[in-house]
C-alpha cells in the first residue's frame, strides 16, 4: 500500500511577511510557502520584491503577491493589509520582519538615524499589528511572529539605538499574547543573533574586526543561516505551536543562554 503524503503544516493559510525581498524575510516567505501558505511579500525595492514573489510561486506552486511601500507609514500598511484581504479574503499569519537599524556607537547617531531606526523596526511592526489584528479577531484565528534580536539580551556593541527599537518588538508580544489569546491568536518573537548573508557581508567588508566581535560571542562560531530562523518561524506559525504564546525564543547558537 502506498503511504499517504503528509499534509503540509500550513495548508490553506495566508501569510504576510514584511521586509521579505531578501535575507531572513525571503527565507521565511519561502519556508511558509513550502509548507502550503499563500504569501504576500513586501519590500521597498520594486524589482527585487516582485522577483521574490515570482520565485515563490514558481518554486512552491503556492500563490504569492507583493506590496511595495514604506511600512512605517500607516496608509501604506493599510494598503498592504487590504491587498492580502482582496487576494485571499483572510490573513492567518503576520511575520513582522521589516527592520534594519543604523548600527553606530550611540553618540555617533544623529536625530535622523535614530528616527530611521525606530521607524524601520518599531513602527513597521506596530502599524502591521494594528491593521491586521482586526481581521484575525474576526476570523478567531491568528499567528503573529515578530523577528527580534538577540542583541536586546546580550548588549552587542553599537546596538543601543537598535535595541531600543527591537526591545519594543520583543515587549509587545506579552501584551498582545494576553489580550488576544481568547480569540485564538498567539504572538511570539524569534530572536536571532548576527545572520549570515548580504547584510553581514556588507559590514564585514567595512570592518572585519567588528563582525568578528559579533561572531565571537556565538559558541557555534558563525552567524545564523536565514533558513534556520525561517524554520523556527514556520513552527510558530503552525498548529504544532498553538500553546506557545507571549514568548521570546532565541535562535542564536548559544550567544545568550536561559
């Protein structure tokens, strides 16, 4: 007798992954689609964001669309949310990955770089939760997964301003997790350390010693691979994680423990 094919973890689900035109976000969007979700990809680079959406459909067979815009602006997040609803009539999974701080010693920051860091990391997440949650409440189901940062716990060099923003990304899940649990909605954080890829390579090109300091605190001796972060997100998005709520889960190679 032929064995029955195992059903995908996210069959029939709809996901928004913010900041998913490259790096961790792209890996997450692909990982969710591989498990059966239809995915809205977002970014600020039109060609790259469109290409990721097309790649997802080609490689996984799942439906995918894309939204271009600065998600620190309320009106853009409203448009993003509406696009997902128009396409699929629901939103089951929201992954708040959009971010990217200006990494500098604190007193080298300017008012502009401080605002940029808060906008990219905190406001993108706040507006996305604010616009998507009403749809999750209405359908009595939702999974919110924020991508945080292990630097919030380990006090990484030059990350004070970034940690101010990511600290909010961490903190909100305890409030959301308690407030919306009775609507079958969970909220959690995945907190990675330095992540291997294009962005870390850019820093490595400018300051190899600084990147070595980031890596040296990770006992495994390297940054996380985007797919390792994505695997944790897929698990939290699935019904296998239905009793995990309001948690910060470190996927960090041991750079902080307990």
